[in-house]
């Protein structure tokens, strides 16, 4: 089996990959339970020699392909869930579920992974070892990967793990990655500032939480730039403020909600401590109180240097010397494949899916109501995933 055989095979599978992606796109599902998507995957791959496992916590699937001989094990992952947002693409296969959209490309991830399964099953007799295909729901904030790990669906742990994420705001067909932190840890921040309301014309008779909240929002930004090293960055963003009922009433409380991003375990813990200290100090200075709740999200996505070098070399072999980009900096988004990479050496890569010849800097990005991708890139993604698995079984990491 040559790498060029995989590329040619993926090209032949293009109509089926596209058909599955569009079927999933039209019926998006949220959270840990995506039964329609699961059933579409099972139906698309029912003819293949795969062993299937499911767990009690999610509708996630792990399909295992055992090669003709024993050897290493490798995992490929694709996520299946959508986002709670409307779609405004105008596509013929746009979402039929109001307020739900595949705006992060998970439909394409699943279809490309299914394509990789087809390619590798067709070459089973040449493989030594086993390949696991992880079809995972609940990536959009629901910790689906963690639940699948806790359910034992990845036991025994594989020797390596890889994932591919589409990026509409990147050049057509470009594959990108980096060693070390690729994506940030993401935690949810909620702050409730308690005061004592009253008439807006007599603020001196109240404990007004509104200016305290405003002071805290600004102080958080000062804290980020003065308490943390710029070379190990953190980001705190307040995205929601709720207070009051009328133009002439000072409210009793203000609620703030936002996100906290970090690229190291140390700064993740330090940031939480600093936010609590700052909120309590500012509120206390004005005679008010602040209750801080931090809900832990995904950990930092850390890519093994060997896995990134492995993927870079493979990309250049398959698609040319200009096909791979080493990212200089991490991206402050988050990804629950981090749970897998915390236990298994591996990497996540990005795949540029802007339309050929398009100004990719002006494309609608992921999580946009108008996000679209060039489906002609999907066979490349399927071939790359298949190549990662096949080459790892044969050669391992250098």
C-alpha cells in the first residue's frame, strides 16, 4: 500500500464522503447523545469488518479494525455534535433543525473519518496492528471525550492518537500543527456581585453593584497583563452582564459571565485564584460581596513533538513540500481531544477548507452562522487520516 494509493482511493470515495457529510449536516444534533448521527455512521460503515463498542454515558462509537498481523495500535478521532445556533448559509442541505447547526465542521470530521475507515479496511491484509475509529459526540462543551474514556471505550489505551479539524479561514488544502500547546484550556467564569438596591436618584442610600461590576470587568484585563507572563498567556473575557429591571432602579445584584483561557496547568490554577482574589477585593472595598464560580472546561490540548513531526513528514510526502505549516503560536480556542492527548501521545492537525482561489482571510470562520467549507478538500482529509494510521502501524514515531 502506497500513500498515493490512499489519495487515489479517497478520490474515488469523494461522492460517499460528501453524501454522508450532507446527511449529517441536514440533521444536526447537540450534546452527548446524537443517535441519528450515530446511526448514519453505523449504516455507512455496516459493510466493513469493524468491531463496534458503545458506552453508557454517550452515543459515541469506537470501531476497531484489526490488521492481518499483530502490532501497534492507533486511534483516529472525529467529533459528531453540532452547535445551538441558527444556520444562514442558504445551502441546499442546510440544517432542518431550527436553532441547530454544524458550524464547527464536525459533520466533515465524521465523514472524513468514515472515509479513512473505508480506505483502511480495503487494505486490511497489509496492516499489522489495530486501528480504532473514535466517533465522538459532546465536543462542544459537553466533555464527550472524557466520558468515552471513563466508559473504558479506549481501553487498553492506544499507542498513538490523531485528530483533524477543518479550518475555513485557512488556505485550501493546507495542513497545520504545532508541538506543545496547540489549544487552550477553557473554563467558564460566573460572578454574582451582591449589593443593596434602591432609587436611582439616591445612590448614596444603596450599595450599587453596577459600578463595582464595571470596575471588576476592567480590573480583570489589567490583572491579565500585569500578573501573567505574556509568553505564557491567559485570556479573560466577560461576555454577558445581567442587572436591573428599570431605568430608575438600582438593582440588588449584577451577574457576570465569561470565559477564562490558559495554556499551562500552572497558569490555569493561578488564574482561578487571582480572579477570586480580585473579585472579593474590589467588591469588599465598596462594602459589597462577590461570589465567584469557576466551572472547569477542557484542559490544554498538548501535542507530542514526535507526533507533530510524524504528521508533518507524512503531509509533505502525500501532498507536497508546501502542504504543511508549523504554527508559531497556539490558538486560544479549546478542544476536548485534549483529554485523549493527556493520556496518549499524539496530535491534532488543522485542514484548510476554504474554496480554492478564495480569499481565505475573508471567509466566515467556525461558529459562524454562515460558515461553509469546500467539500473537495474532504478526500484529502480522509487520505491524511488513513495515512497517519497506516504509517504509524508500520513505522511508529521516529
